[in-house]
């Protein structure tokens, strides 16, 4: 479990680092890899990095002005993590809901 958690956190950190280097597509790819590998995990040590990765992905997509994809990432975050009882994850979900409301008020609905 410790190894899987380290890999998950490493992918979040990789995304952040790539974003700081201006490699926005690479940043999104790192978060997508995180979701592909750990998105269905039930252990807290993996759920928290997944929530962070999804939120960071949404921020990155917003920076790229890909607002429909940003809204879709936020909806996925709420769907995956909305019922989580962990405080840190609840805080991420609350922020995601606020961001999603702002996007919707501007007409950015996810594509079906």
C-alpha cells in the first residue's frame, strides 16, 4: 500500500512540476495517468491524491481555456468524492462545487 500511495502522490507532484514548467499537456497527462491507475481505489491514501489530481486537472484545463473539459473534471471529482467523509477531501469537493457553479453561470456545461 505504501508503494501505491507513493506512486499516486508522485503523479500528482509530476503534474504540478510539469505545470510549473509550462508543459500543460504533460500536466494533464500526469493527472490522467493517476486517474487511470488509482481512480477506483477505495483506500484513503489513494483517494486523497485522486481528489487532488482531479482538482488540479480542472484548474489546468481552465488555464488552457478548455472550460467544458474543466467542468467535466469537476463533475467527475464531485461524483467520485462527493460522499467521502475525510475532511481534506470534503474541502476539495466544496471548492469544486463552487468552481462548477461559476462555470455553469458562464455557460460552460460539460459535453455529454
